[in-house]
C-alpha cells in the first residue's frame, strides 16, 4: 500500500461530519416516504397542483464599515465586526411540475404565520384550484390546527377542505423538494450579510424572479 493511501485512511478523531444517518427498519418512515413519493409520481393537474412548503430562519447582519471591493488577485474584504439586526423567517413554496417557486419574508415563525402563508397560497396563488396537494415536513407549526389558531372556525374549515396534506417522514425532510429550493436560495442569495428585512425581501424577490424565468422543474 502506498504511503499516500495509508495517510488517507488514517483515523482522524478530531474531524466530524454532519450526515443523515439512515434509520433501522422503520414502518412509520417507509409508510410516509412512499406516500410522498406517490404524490410526486402524479401527472400534472391544475385543479390539484402539488406544492411543497418549507421555511428557513435568516440572521440579519449589517456592516459596521464599508467593505473594500474586490481587485485583481484580491477578494472583497469585509470587517470582522458586524451589527446584529435580529432574525427573519422565509417561507418557500414551489410547484415542481411547473418549475415555479415563491418566497415570503416574515418577522417570526409561528403557527399564525404559517396559517397566513397557507391562506395566501390558497386564496391568492391558487384561487381556482379544487385542492392544493401540500407536501411539508413535521415542524410543530405545520398542522391544520394552526388555521384554527389564526382564523375563525368557519374560515379555517373552508381552507382545510381545500388542502390535501402529506408530511415527509420524521428524519426525512430531504424528501421535501422545497428544502432543495431553500438550499439553492441559501447558496445563491443568502450567503452574505443582509442588514434588514426590507433588503432581504428585495433580494429574495430578485432571486425568485430570476429562477422562475427558467421554467425547468
């Protein structure tokens, strides 16, 4: 064995990698997984669009000194000091078969915020759909009961009747296509200092417009 191979295979106990460790045989996981996968195999139906929803927290950080622009052979330089501006929450919904996504910025991540996002989804973005087939993870606020927390019972019931909800398995949120979109959003738009919610809203709107211009699912 070559010396390089020996060095490569040495144990490095000081290193740690975050990973999705598969569960052992788990009927609940398989049941939820196959349910979501079945949803993804359905043909496109505008009366019953398949929509995925996920959310992400973003820390708001402002510069305390003007960054020095990049120059040939030298990257942009930012000061190590910064000013914290709190956090914001981003709801992302996407319709995989159409290749469209939408991002909403909110101040908080509460059941009421989730309920309002669902109402906007149904009444503003899909007002003519018979039902919206909604795929999401098992976050504690992602429950139909959130609609009753936010709205009068009659309104909540009417909204729920237009939903067909499918939850990804616990420890299986990677089956949610909206999570993939959030990962892309994070890399393409959020991997820098953004000072406030207004700027964040402008930036994600520009990202959304550019990404939606490419109609590929």
